[in-house]
């Protein structure tokens, strides 16, 4: 069962900013859509830990992946292991959205936002378990970092499939363009380090939206979860509200 | 000497082999390395594993082709498949088991099929066909389609097997602990579809251990008529130091499989985590047990990807509204390829209580096979209700059956030899529950006796074609009571006799009876009740009619089919009985404006009240022409909200609520205009570019453009550049809107623009999407950048020079 989602976050995804909140009618719809999403979700998660090997400052390797991504390396600096994780809500939310697109576009958008918030909450839940397990071994977790963030290429999605067997284990398949289906899915790398380092806005600078992203300032690392967010695009950016940057 | 597998399958115990992956990893297969590569690099290891399973007692063993397809091994499928079968043959000799059968092992492609993912059904069939052809040519004895978590993918594989070989086909699916497949399928729905497709055996594998699989195996034996195969894992997977481990040892596995054998399954084996020792112990345990062949079941089942509807005491409602007969608006939608309208008709009926949807998209001037395929595939993307394919066009029927994800109802065959010979082979191939109309070359018999005779003929024809009688449902046909007052009596007598003499199921389109009479719903609902009393199994009717649904629910309550009358109370408790057909009242809670007439159409739209907006439009139409209402009230109201949105005082949800209200009003206007040529501001194409599957932003743009009076041609998502160009040219469209989500897909946006420029430089292109900026838009050569849906409307107004009108 996916954990409770933050209603305020759904409102933000719907474009409400600052002090503005949804009126009672929309608010009621958000409540119903949240319930539907929870009911229709079949959450799955898979993760695995790998040693992290540094090739000086130039590159690092883990799980058979060699990356030269500066943003990722910055995130993983000082780590000795990484966890690869993939989570999904299953095909249910996508079906709810497709269905609503025929009947009521507003509802489709609310499902989209509620689904995005739910997969984020589920992601957070799994991340928390990873954090606790790591701490038992005296390791600290870094903020999760997804393929498609900054200069960490989307092609790594293929490695996630190779290593985690996402299709077989939790039903995530990649499209030709390396997006994930079901769309309410997330992949990420989490670095494990002996040193405790506070989570900071790692991703803001990496996505180039620093200062202009409507999400920054709400919560730690908020922008990191919306790498494709750009200013002033309330309508069309709804397409990007798959947090954690599976790219979709 | 080896006997034909079909002579043994289901007639004696047969054993399948166990897991391969875990054993290969022990032999050094790296995580992520593709096992099928080892057919070339380590044939000795593969062969040795086969030998160990054969020595352990497996009768059917899998050639190492599970993950083999040209997505993973482009250009190498034939070589690797032949190598796999060759290794298996050598193992058979080495183990001294010439009696064993080599399965061409077919696993999932690794991609999800449309609409869930981006693999088309045709491509899936071809991917499977390639491996099956090569495996069969190399000497495989059967096709084992396994680990299927999506019935659509399983269907593609079965068709690939049947269309390319005569080998036996066995399918095993994956279910979770709750008995669901990934895409929502159940044991019942999977059995219905696969038996319809004519598989030789079916079953369950992977995901669960024998203990968790037992209740599902039990259900399967209860529902299936063909032999059942059960291949569980060695328990539930557990993660230990990054390795997946399974805890059920050989002895425990064998004991649990003994319990499954006692359920009456016909074949057993193992999957992940099982070893030759697991299989050996299992064989020893099970061989001592009495074998029972599976028994034929007589359920009449219609299924979708997720739902199985079984005919029984409780009559089934088949929604009749997806049908152009007598509906101007629907005909217009078919001509305009307005699929969303058709889908919305389906969803409305589902919400009203339909359990199956009849799909009739036949109009003389349209390409019915193409439309049938499109509507069927789109419908199964949005609803889990099973479909009834209703057509007299045999190509359209085949298109519907082929692309349908489940076991469809087929409407219809009749007593004419020519029609029987066209329709029945298709039902035999794809499966289906076939409606048999009691008419033949001489027309509709006037007596029940005559109609029963035709039913008899249809049953016998089904026997000849190998279609089980349970899959025939007889339509006793309703003629209009106004022209012959004995019509209803004859029909009801036919229903009774089919029920009593053939133990058959019946179906009726109950609305015909009242044709030509006033207050048709009174007659229809009375006739429905009478027919249900005679044992009618399926009623084709309008579930949106509250009177018909009330009659149906009252019947259920009185026939002891509605425990504690809960269904009736829930549905009819607050019902206001009006005998006024036609107009639909606004849903409760949407009359926020107070008394009728207190609110203007403009206010209703600004406030986003769909019910009142539709009603007010209907009232306004009494005195004014639709177009002037749209231009003078609808668009200005929407514009006001749009301006608020642009200023940041109105938020997206309110904008969309107003858009929905405008749409509801517009829909009423469209109905009024359906028979007249429509004046549109102009035609716009919208598409989400190739590689991109997120199109909600594009869909918002579409709704807004339509509300502003544009004719929008929506090409969908993941649209190749060539398709955009082709349609832009053939439809002579001045403006194309493209959306893309990611930097990686902006590349295909750029390519689309390049191809448009090459062919028609005068076509304007507007782009939008999360990653898009003005700078980006300029760089890829777009004419306009729209930051949101309102901006797209403004852009269209500029291109068409229509901005001033509103």
C-alpha cells in the first residue's frame, strides 16, 4: 500500500502557488482522485546495492555502469557504495488518466498530479527503508539521483533494466525513447557514504533552473525532482510531473 | 519412439523442467548478461543442464530461447534459436530420453504493449513469430509461451505460433498473490481468452511458490477445460546480500506439488529457484498419485484484459449506444473520426451499469475495418468492460477480433450458410461468444418453432467448426409489436425453448419491440422484465435509460439475485420517476445558480458548471442558432476565464472546469448542428512527437482549441514525423501543434519540423512542452512557441486571423 500523499503537493502540481489554494469543489475532486489512485495502484519496488569505484576525478563505475556525469559524481563524492532503485505504481493510474482524458480533462490533470505525488511518496517510503538499513551499517544516504537529471544520461535506464530486471520483477518496461511504462515509475541512484553530509539542493543547479523554478524553496531538494520544470509553463509542464526524473 | 505430445498431454502425468537462470548464474552468468548468448559461447553448460533435468524425469524441457527476440539480438534470432534447439537435441540423445519434448521457450518481449507501453500488437506478433519459425525449423516439438503478465502479449505470441506452425501451444501466465496479472487479468479472464484462441494447455508459472500458487491452480482447474500446467518458483524470492534466493528445498517443494497434483492438474514443473533435484523429488511424489484428465466446463464467458463476465442466473446488460443507427451526432463523429466521442459513449454506459459494450461503427461511406480496429484498441485502453463486436463486414470483424485483448462477443451469425462459412472460421481462430440470429435465407420465421429450427442449425454448424456450444448465444429476434401484436409472444417463446430444450443462453435487443409506439420505454421495460422471466441471459439495451435500469434492478431484487435488495436500494432509492424520455436532467449539486433561469450561459461557463451549461445551451437553441450562441456567449465566457489565467488570477483547475462546461454546452450545439455542414474557424493538427508518450498537455491544448471553435485533428502521442507530414498535407492544414516533454524528444520535434518544411514550407508550426522555451523553439525552426494552452489558442487566432471575432 502506498503511503499517504501530501495534498498541498498535488495542489502545487496543479499550478496553485503561494497562498492560493484549491476551492472546495476542486478540493473535493482532489480527495476523490487521491483515493482512486491509491485503490488502483499496485506498487512495486526493487533495489540492489553495488560497490562504487572511482577512476580519479574523471569517471566512476558501479553495477557495470561507467559514467562521466559531473552532476552525479558531485552527488556521489565520498561514497563507497550505491543503491539502484526502481519503483512503480503499476498500470492502474495510467488507466485512470487515459479514461479521464475522454470524459473530463480537469479530472485527468488531477489524476496526473495525484499520481505524481503518490509515486513520489512511494519513492520516499522506499528511500527511507534504504536509509535505515544503511544507517544500521554505519552508512549515510545521499539524495537520490535519477537518469535524465542534469548530465546523467537517460541511456542509463537500459542498465537499470539489465541490473534490476524491472520488467520481470515489477512490470516496468522501457519505451524506445527510454521512458518508463507504466509512467508512474521512478528509477534512481542513491549514494552511501561513511560521512554524514546534509542534503542540500543538489539538483537545482544541475537542472539549470536555479532561482526560476516554481518549486524551489518549498522543500528541500524539491527542484531536483522536476528536472524538466521551467518557468511559466503551467499548462504544458503538467506532462513533466513525474518526479524523480524518469524523464517523464 | 516419441509419441505425439497431443496424444499424451492431459491423458497422463507430464513433467516440465525447472529453473534455468539461477543455475546459469552459478555457472558464471553475470547479472545482466543475456543467457541466450550462451547458446554460442557455452553450449556445453546449457546441454549439461538439459541433461540433468531429463535425468531428473522432465518430459518437456525448454530450449534456451526464453528472452530471445530481435529487440535484444537484432539479426541473430535465427542463429541463436537454431543453436538452442540443436543443443536440446544433443541433450536428449546424451540423456537417453528420445521420448522427451523440446519446447521453443517464449518469454515476454521486455516491452509493454500499447496502450500501456509503446510496442504495437503487430510488432509483438512478428517478434514472436521470428523465434518460433526458427525454433520450429530447427526441430522444436512445441511452443511454450510462459511468464506472461499481460494477456495481450500472450495473445500475440499464440497467434504467432498458430500462424507459423502446427506445433502444440502451451501458455502459462504470471499472477501475483492476489490472483491478478500485471495488467489486471484474472484466472477466469485468462482462461477464457486462451481457450478461445485454441491453446493445447494452459497454466501458471513464476512469481509464487507452490503454496501461494495452490488456490490459483485450484481456480484454474475449476474454470479450464484444457489440461492445466503448474510451474511455481521454489518459494517467494528473498534478497540476500544483493542476490535473489529461494527458500523452498526439493523435499518441501515435492510435498507442496503433491498437493497441487491432488487438485486435478495434468502437468507440473518448476520455475525460478527450482533445480533438477526439485524436479526429481516432485516426479517421485506425483507419479504415485492417480491421474485425472481435466473435464469440460460449460461456462459461457466473455472477457476483457481484466474482467470475465460469465453468463448465469444473473442477466447481463449489453450497452447498445455505440451504434450510429438513427443517431445524427454519432454518424457525424464517425465521419470526423472523433474517437473520443465514441469512447465517451462507452464510458457513460459503463457508469450507468453496462457490463458489456456493443460496438457498431458501420457506415456505408467509411473504412469500417480500420475504424473497428481503432475503436476496439482505444476502448480497451480506457475501460475494462468486455466488448461485443457488432458488424456485418467480415474484414471489420476480423480486425476487431484480432486486436481485441480478451474473448469478445461476436454479433452476429445467422442461419444463412454463406454467413456461417464466413463468421465461424474467425470465431474458431480468435475465440469468441457468438450471437446466432434466428433468421436465414427465407427471412425471419413467424413462429417460435421456425426460429428454434434455425438455432438448431447454428448449433450444429458450430459443432462442425469445432466451436463449443457454450460459446453460442441465440438471439430470438424482436419484431415490432406495433405491426404484429403477437411479435413479443413469439420471441419470448423462442427464448424459453432455447433455455429449456438446448440449455442454451439467449440474447435480445429489447428496444426494437416498441418501434412505432409512443412512450417506448414503458413497452421496453415491460418487455425486458417478461424476457428475463423466460430466462434471457443477455439484454442489449440503453443503460442510460433510468426506466430500463429500474426494471432490470427490480427484476434482480424480485428474482432473488440482489441480496438484501442492496443494489436496488442503492440505485433507485433516491430516484424521481418521470415518464418523460429524451432530455436528461442536470446532475444534482450542479444547480449552483439557484432557480432555473437565474443563471446565464456565460455565468455557467465562467463558474465551470457543466450540467447547467448544457441545459442553458439547450434552452437557448430553441430561439437562436447554435453558431451565434457559441460566438456571442460561449467563447467570450471562456475568454474571460482565459484572460484571468493569463494574468495569474485563475488557476489551471478553474480554467479546465470552464473548458469542460464550455465543452458540455458545445456538445449540445454540435448535436443541433450534426446534420448541417459546420462552420469552423479552421483545422489544426496536434501531436505529441515520436518517442514521447506523455500527452496530457497536448490534450489540454486540444480541449481549449476545440472550445474556441477550431477543428482539431489529434494524431495522439509517439507520432512519427512522416505521419504528421502526411496528415498535414492530406488534410490541408495550415497549422500544426507539436508537443515534446524532454530534451531527447525535442530531436524528433526538430525532425518533424524539418520534414514539414521540406514538403510544405507554408505550414505554420507551434511548439510547446515542458522542456520548450522560446529560444529552443527558434533554434529548431518553429514558427511559434506557446507556453501554455491559452497561448496556443492565441497563436491559432493569429494564424487564422480569427482573433478579433471573439
